[in-house]
C-alpha cells in the first residue's frame, strides 16, 4: 500500500541556502562524472597503460569493456542506496555516496600500471570503477530528488543543475587534458602527466563531504517523514510490486541521455584513432562543447518549467535523431578543429533540450516516497544497457563497418526508444508534477 504523502505545502529553500544546496547536491554527481569522463576521454592512453595487447583494437575493446562491466555494480547500488534515500533521507544517502566516490577516485588515481604489477593493474582499475559504479547507483537519484524537492514550481530548473554539474565536470576534464597535452612534451604526458587529471578527482571528495554532512534534507521529504517514519516505509517492495511500468519508462528515457553523453565523451578518442586528429585538437573541441552545455542546460530546464517538460524534451530528441547521422558524416569527411567544434556545439544545443528537463521528468514519474528507489533502479538499469556499452558498441561498429559514422546508428536507435518513453511516461509524470501541466 502506498503511504500517505504530507498534503501541506512545505517551505521551499531560498537565498544563500539554495545556492549551498545546489552546490552540495551537484558536487558529488560532478565528481562521479568527472571520473568516468576522464576515463572515457583518456581511453586511448589507459588502454596502453592497463590493457596492453598486440592489436591496438583489442586493447581498446578491453578498455571499453572494463568500463562497461563496471556499470553492472550500479543496479546493486540503486537497490541499497536508493531505498536508503527513501527511508532515511536524501542527505544521508548522498553522504554515503560521496565517501564511496572518494575511495574509488583514490584507487583510480594511484593504481599502478600493467608494466609495474601485471594483471593486478587492470583488476585494480576495474575495482575502482566498480566502487564508483556502486556509489553512482544511488547518487543520481538522491541528488535529483533532493534538488527538485526544493521548489515544486521550478523542478525543471533545479533538476537541470544535476546535468549542469555533469557538463562542468566534463569541461574540467577536457580542459585539463587539453592544457596538459598542449603544455607538456608528448613523452612527459604519456609518462606521468596523464595521472594529473585522475588525481584531481581525489581533491573534490573531501569538499563534497564537508558541504553535505550538515545539510538539512529537502523540504518535501521532511514534511513526508513527519507523517510517515522510516520504519513504516517499504519502498523497494512497493516499486517491484506496483511500479514496474514506471521503471521501464526510466530505462527508455535513459537510452537517449546516457548514450549521447558517453558518445560525446568518447568522440575525442574516435577523432584521434579513426580520423587521425591530434589529441590536443579533440580535447579543445570537447572543451568548447561542454562549455556550451553548461550555458544551455539551465536555460532548457527553465523553459521546461514554462512550456512543459514533454514539449521541450520531445522537440530535442526528435531533432537529434534527424541530425546525428549528417553530423557524424560531416566530421568523418572534414576532420578539422572547426568542424569538430561545430558538431559538438550543435549536439550540445539540440540534445540538451531533451537532457536538461530529463532529470526532473524521471523524478516526477514516481511519487515522493518511492522516488529514490524507483528512479535509482530504472536509471541504473538503463545506464548498464545504454551507457557503459556505448563506447564498446561504438568501437565494435567502427571495426565491423569500417566507417566512423557507424556509431550514429546506435544513437538513432536510442533516440527512438527515448521518444517512445517520453510519450508513454507523460501520464505518470503528470500525476506527481506540481509545476506547469504537461501537454
């Protein structure tokens, strides 16, 4: 049975508290995406350091395959940490997540290479990614729920900051790699400089923990807990019994967001390996694309509050499905800095009409008392299928077809699934939306 939700309208966070809440919630999500982003952007380097093989393609497949395997820990993290967020609170779950992320970042930054310890090196890298995957299983849903529960009338805007933090993290990663690849001799970068971006992630963990540890929980969740204490809640059982359709919607929504995000992170590697572009050029282009994303995402989130999330998301994902193949074809035939920047900027503008409101829409598919559990499970099952597998599938498609445009076909399939999920999920979201009514 569903537990009653507090009917009283809870207070919303304002002023400096709102800024602190946004930073505290998004810094963990940003750290997590920074670690994954650095791994994806440096896949070519990591493949040689941790997964060496006589055939460079086999080495890259091992690297992207390990990346994909680490995503298997996410559903487990979703079950444990998502239910914890619904029973004990968004903030307690976020504190656990940031501690685990810090541990995973340390392992990734300090893991010796294959040349030093042999097969233990890829095993340590896999362990670091598994720890991060488990923590991510609860991080996205906890942070998103916390933010959208700050102000029911601005859920799209507040939820978009989770996506913005992801772009900021990727921007920092790409900027650092661009600066190091420009500023260091190639030999120095490949010998020790590549560890600097990994080590930076270690520094963010303590800051995130400090910001989160004494933060009050969201106003909506506190109002709910005043009526329904934790011992009376069974969110996991309720989700598995009565909300499987909603979880399926989340999986479909994730198809577009995650495949696009990880393909963009992987595109610099495609540029270097398949198109012969200098690494510094691809990192610079990625940095410009992420900078545009940082600017566009809050705007799209605000537009979704004004005009409806379904309308904004539907426009973005349909437009992406139409233009993605021509953009990949343009890049493959004209692999220059200007063209790669153009492609990434257009992808950023078009896709974030879909991605920016997506976090809030996912949260609204579930009622407050199962939001952490349901969103965590659906999101992380979707990420396992469409996120971790995207670089691996892109590598395989390029090898199987002999053309760098082939990964766009995977993105079109994911986009179509997301279009279906938006349409099918809108009635669920409308039941729990408190802002602009969805069309």
